[in-house]
C-alpha cells in the first residue's frame, strides 16, 4: 500500500479537518476541537494558525466567503476529506491489529 505524503496526520491536523467539515473561523475551530475531543485537546492560536497555513498550502482546506468581514472562514476541500478518510482507515487498521494481538 502506497501511503500519501500527507499521512499520517498529526492529532491537531486531524481535529482541524474534522472541525472544518462545516465552515468555521479560527476561534470556532478551537472550540469545535475541544468539543470533538471531549476537552482532551486544546489548540493554542499560534498552533492553529500554523496548521491552517500548512493545510491551505496542501489544498486540504480553503478559505470561503463569510458575512463576517473581520474573520477568515475555512472549510475542508474534497482532497482534505479524502486524506481524512484515509487516515481514519489507517487508524482503524492499527486498532484492529492491536486488538487482535492484545487479546
């Protein structure tokens, strides 16, 4: 199996992509990450904006128009959804083989 150069995703990147299944601005992304992770993951603003910059360059997310001109809003791209799905499948495989070995 050939692995995509964007894989594996970091935990932060994985949560950012999940959060951007619906359009969101930076502060909302941070809130969604905390919610999705049951408050286990908290992302600092600097970390988030570095991740956003990298995801934009990789074309995994894109900026979208928003009614709020003060904030940039982002959403996951089709390529981003595919990478998210591939990483999810990778982790499912890891969990499956670990279960088999630990039982």
